[in-house]
C-alpha cells in the first residue's frame, strides 16, 4: 500500500509539473523574417 501511495504521489506531482510548464514555459520562437527565391520552370524571367 505504501508503494502505491508513493507512485500516486509521483504521478500527481508529475502532472502538476507538466501543467505548470505548459502555463509558464515560454517556448515561442523569436520572429525572424525569411524569404526565398523559388524558381518556377517555364514561368520566364522577363527576358
């Protein structure tokens, strides 16, 4: 019974930690401009 309580406590603490990390963890990437030239075959380049 004591092992069951210990496992249950670890599960509850793990869940609480996961919820706290989801709310407090700042995982948003820094915005950076991105641009690429994509050649399109047969579109012509104006020449």
